[in-house]
C-alpha cells in the first residue's frame, strides 16, 4: 500500500509541474514564436503598400508600426517597420479608406496549427519525458492496472529449448549435481512427495568462488526438469524509488506461481540480502526489498513446485533470516574443482573445438591447480585462438600448454628489449628458484623455466607442477615453498653480490605464507594453536584481519621475519653447495630462453633431494 501511495504522489507532482509548464509555454513562448514569424521591412515598402491599397490593418505602438498586407490568394501577411517622423501618416491612412486601426496585429495561423503547437506537442514532450524517467519500472503497480509501467520484475523467462543446458554440460561439480537431483525429481513427479506429506525445500543457496558454474547449475536444473526458468539479478531489484524493489519481488513470485512448477534463479542475492545491522534506515529500499522477499518465501506453497535458487560468493554477508529453515533450506557449495574435476571440465570444453587426436588433458589439469571452470574454459578458447593465429585448423597440446601460461602470466612480450646484463640476472634468478626446489624433499617438481617477459610484468618464471592433487600442506612443505621463493634473491646475492627489484612478488608470497603459518595454521614455535587472524570473504580473495593485541601483532612480525630469514639462509646454503650447477643451468637457460623440467633435471644429473 505504501508503494502505491508513493506512486500516486509522484504522478500528482509530475502532473502539476507539467500543467504549470504548459501554461507558461502558452503565455510566454507562444507569443514569442508568433512575433518571430512577423517579417521586418523598411518604411518605403510600407508607404508603397498603402498607396497601392494593399494594407488592411495598421497598428502603431512605440517605435514600431505593424501592418497587414492582403495577398493575391486572399490571405494576410503581417509586416513590421520602424516609426518615422511623419505627422501626416494618420491622415494619409484615413484618407486612403478601408484601413482598420488595431491595437496589436498578430500573424494569424489556423486554429488546428495553434492547437497542435500550443497543446499537443508539449503534451507529447511531457509523455516522452515521463517514459524516459520511469522506463523499465514494470507495467503493473497494485490497483493501477497497466496504466503505468511500475513494479514489474525484469526476470528473463527461459524454457529447456532456450537454455539448452543439462547436467551433462556441468563437469567438476558432482557433489552439487547430486544435491540438485532431488529437486529435479520433485519437479518431474511432485505427487510422489506430496502423497507422503513431504514438501520440497523452498530454496537452495549456491555458494562458491566466481566462475565455478553456479548459474550454469541452475540452468541445468531447469533443463533437466523441463520447466520454466526465471532468471534475475539481485541488482535489478534496486530502484530509485522506495518500494519499487518490493513491488518487483511481488510480481516475480506472482508470475512464478502462475507458471508452477518452475525455477526462480536470483543471481548475486547478496545485493539485496545483506545483514540488517541497523547501519541504514528502516525505510531503505534494500531493506524493504529483503523484507518482501522473506514474506513471499513464507507465503507460497512449496508443494506447488516453485523452487527458489540463489547464488552468491559472499554467504557470510547474508541476513540470518534468509538462511533459516523454511526459506533457503539447503546450502549447496560449488567449490573450485579438484584434479579429476578440472580434467572433466577441460574435456567438456575441449569437445567444442577441433583438436588433434591425442590431447593429454590430465597434464593441463595438473598445471592449473586452483583454476575455476570459467578459467579452464578460457584456457581452451585461448588455445583455439593460438591455433588460428598459427594458421592451423586443429588445437595441439602445445597450444593448450601455452594458453595455460597466457592465463597465468599473460602473453609473451616478444618486442621487449632487455640488456644482456639484465637477462643474465633474470636467468640466475629463475635457476635459483628451480635449483632450491629440486634439492628439497618436500617441493613440487620443476615443470618449466623461462626468461621470456610476459605482459603481466613478469620478466621470467619457474613453473612447478605437483604429480597429484594435494588438499593439505604440511609444515615442511610450507617451509620448502618459502625457501624456493627466496631462491631467486639468494642467487642474485651469491653470484652478483647485489639484489634487484625482481624478487618483489617472491617476497610478497613468502611473507603471506609465513604469516599464515603463524596466525592461522598453528605452525609457529612462538605460538600454540591460536587463531590470530580472521578471514573474510573467503571466496573473494580471503582478505585477513588481525584479531589480537598490538603487542601480540609485534611478536607475530618477529616470528614471520624469523621464518623467512631461516628459509633465506637455507636457500643460500643450497645454492652455495651447487654453485657449479647454478652456472651451468643459467648459461643453458640464457642460450635457450625456455627449458623444460626434463632438460633441467638432465643437466642437474637427476641428483636426489638432499634437504
């Protein structure tokens, strides 16, 4: 009711302003337009027309003389001229006869023209203005019928033939698909559940990092169930007028009930579902929209087959009332895929492009640990683009391997000019990483080393690929990783007796891992199993914040510094013991610019890890 009253007030205000502007237009603008249509001429022309008997009306006011001249077609045209010092003018006009003296002469136009210009055109202008101001706000609002386009949801409606998605199109999310199979079964045969008295969960919340296929899962559920699919983003509920978002929610659920069984998918629900913590007014549009959503979810009958699916990558920010049983009953995680999932995703997307007969998707999957489904799809597309640029019609294994590096580090900067001295420093830096990694027991094998610059800013990099999937990291593995990260700077110090800015990213990663060991992993000798840091938005980068006193924070800094320093000393020790191999590998890398892990290990002599 409140939003309807708000609408009425807006309509009244707009109508009042429009009427006022219309009156001002006819009182001010129209006379100006009329005067502008009067032709100015000289005094001689006026006298000639008077002598010829063509003047029918004359108006003398101030310094202006207006006169109407009868034309051949019987119409009149109004002219204007300046007033001269002619005392006999009035007598001459009177003696001429047939001339009418008027107070003010105007250029006459047809009544229809005056009506169109003075009233119809302004009304059309205001109608267009109204449409522009309130475009897209829907077509229904309470009892106003279809007169105004307010309160209608912008949900896009699809059917199976339009989405074209089924569970076969979704790979790497087996657990999520299993959780959604029951929803599909209910939509196929709701009587099987209603006979026993069971009702389907009203809502299911898909949570996970960006690019893991939350929207794709919702479309696949609709495709499998062959029911209408309503898709809308949470941001589309937010409007400039208070109450409009709530009206859209009502209209969305009304449409869904009319087309039941169906699926309603709300993407980025955190836009309207954030916690009500009192930080904004009770009349805020977002809060009213959330309250309406909660009310609608309580009001509709779950046995009709209306399923609400929502997606978010910020579940910690959602209001608890939205997550209680009876609303979003189920929380379905769409996590980053594991090794088998990544391989399956690569095969799904790889089947859409033309590839060579033998493609090792497992090797690509092992090289892309932590990649989302969207990133893997991008890798396949980059490989196809590279094949086209190379003038080939089939995607090769090399294309896929290069596309992994493009996604990770960017394109090659083939025209970058780097001096021989800097190339030498970069080569020793990268071999330092690889050599320290190879000489440790708890480090991943070296897969590739390159000193070709990339568009991401990297002047070179060393790629390590684990032989299998790992879900845990031991303390020894974490320390080995930090030592490997310090290997580049250690090589610079050992060979050139200096250090460069090339280790900035290594320093950042080493510090981040060492801090996590102290504050979150409980791997520090100075602290026990104490959580000293909290993680927020784990699906969006996982920004951390300290949860300790300033004194403890200082001790954390000392502990982190000690871990990195010890790892740095370990890397220096390894490189000092293998300095001959360091020189040999660096010179080989300078010559080749890119070497594989097999070439690296062959030169190293396949020596076993020593520390």
